[in-house]
């Protein structure tokens, strides 16, 4: 395999600061480059469906949680890792577009649930199909065996980091 941009950066550091072990950059640098390479490709598909990535995330979270496609802001926060202020802003914007509707819980008026509207469900369902196809295309540069190996390694990496944090 020919060297990539990360190999060049590591080589430059080895020349300039040979006493610093930058071996972690071989992984972290590539993760960063992958994010920067993949994000525009994801955004392009969402734009074709008149959505931004964050809008898709909120709507898809409601959809994947099943009928009746409603969650509290707290439940959305738990699954999306954003601040409560950000979530409120996101819900406001999606509600203005008619993609979701907020309503008080019938048993406890203090609880507000966000639910997909018919328009929101239709939009996110169509975007999901295109998004899944796009992701398969992106990872298609790897063989199925390589994809499985990468998934296993990434799962181990993420689980290990999460365990360190606890």
C-alpha cells in the first residue's frame, strides 16, 4: 500500500522531533481524515433530501425508536450527546419545519414529548434509504472481510476508551 498523508506527517515529525513518539497519530490522524472525507459525502445526500446531518439525526432517532415515534427531550439527549440548549434549538427548528410536533404527556404535564409528523416520517424514511446506500458505497472500498475486521477493531477501541472514562 502506498504511503498516505498521515504517513508523511509522521515522517516529518520523526525528522523534526525524533524523541517524540507520535505513533498514535497513525490511528487518530486517520480517524480525523476519515471524518473530514466522509462528512461532506454524508451531507450531500442529506441536502438532496432537504435535511442537515443534525436534522437527520434527530428525526432518525425518533424513527428507529419505533411507533409512536415520540421521545422526551431527555431521551433524545441521551442518545445524541448534545447539550440541552442545543436540543431545544433543534426541536424548535424541526417543529417550525413541520417535521415534528411537541406535546405534553397526558399523564404528566411536566413531560414534553417530541414526535414525528407524517411529513417528518416520510422525509426521514426517504433520506434513510439514500443514506444507507451512500454508507454502503463509502465502505465499499473495503472487502466484506475487511469491513468486518474494521468493525471488530473499532468496537474494541471504542469500548476500551469508554471503559477508561468510567
